[in-house]
C-alpha cells in the first residue's frame, strides 16, 4: 500500500485550470502538515505550497500565489491543489509530500502537469 | 528566501569508497526548539525523492547506517562511508525553517 498517490495531472492550455488530488492511506492523514513540491523533468525541486493539519494555515511560493489553492479533506484523507490561470512555466511533475522537514517525510510518485498550446 | 548551495554538483565514486556532499545555507537553520530544520534526500532515476536525513543529522527509518549527516553552523555535510551501486542518484539538501522551503541544486552521484 503506497501512503500517497497523486492524480489529476494532464495536458492543458495556458490560462486553463486543473485540480490535483493526493490520496493518503495507511496512516493518520489528519496528523500531518502536507505539501506540494514540483519538479520540471530533469531539473531541481521547487516547493509550491503547504497546509497545516486542519486546513486553517496555508502558505504558497510567490510564483503561484493568487493562482493556486491548497486544501484538504481529512474525512476522506485527501489533499488537493487547485491550479488556475496555468502558465507554460507551471509544467512539472507535482509531488504530494507528507511531513516535509519532519521525521516522517514521504513523497508520492508524482503526477505530470503539462501546460502547452 | 534562504539560499541553499550544494557542492559538488557531480560526484563520481568508486564502489566501497567514501563520499561526501556539502550544503551551505544563507542563514542559520536552527529553530527555537533546538532542531535544525534541514533534510537530505536521494532521488533515484525515475523515482520520487526519499528522505535520508532529517533535522540535520538524524537518519530516517530504514536508511542504512553508512549514511550520516553532520552540522557546523550553516554548513551541513552528508557522508556515505562506503558507496554502493544502489546509492546512485541525485542528492538534494533542503531547508524547512521558513517558507518558501528551498532546495539545493542537487548533487549527481555516479559510480566510476
């Protein structure tokens, strides 16, 4: 059983929207801060956003502030990333990460978002 | 933003030999709780990153004891006592003290 599995990645045009999901299983999802990190294929890692355990605190990278919204549903053990007004430079593999900078850090396999006309 | 500077960017190593990767942060990563909010990750080809070291020097669960981390001020070091073929990949350092969390450029370890 894989603790985290992302879905929702797709090929979209600039200006369009996309919603990523991350399904958590096998652990107490509601006990951990969750994050999204992205990686352009062949390039480095870039932190995107985080959310606290009950969804009341969220933070974003400057590059996505105002366009992306992170949220979670603890009853369904799911993390989301709503992405609007997508740009070509948002093209990347998006990873859902548990407890980043903590002792139980774990990364999902990632989902590819491609923004192209 | 806190800048993370890794070196070297490429590291060819003979199996059985030691290896060392350095990472320097642009400011202290020491939290008021006494922990360094600093991690080391390994990303193997085609896989997502896996946690090796957290809080500067603590090995994550299941990580072989040939991996060790150390801290001196704003300088962080990952050491592999004897490199094995399965250690090939890109190593990243990361600070989680403040947002935006930031990563080093990555060090590509390859076997000679």
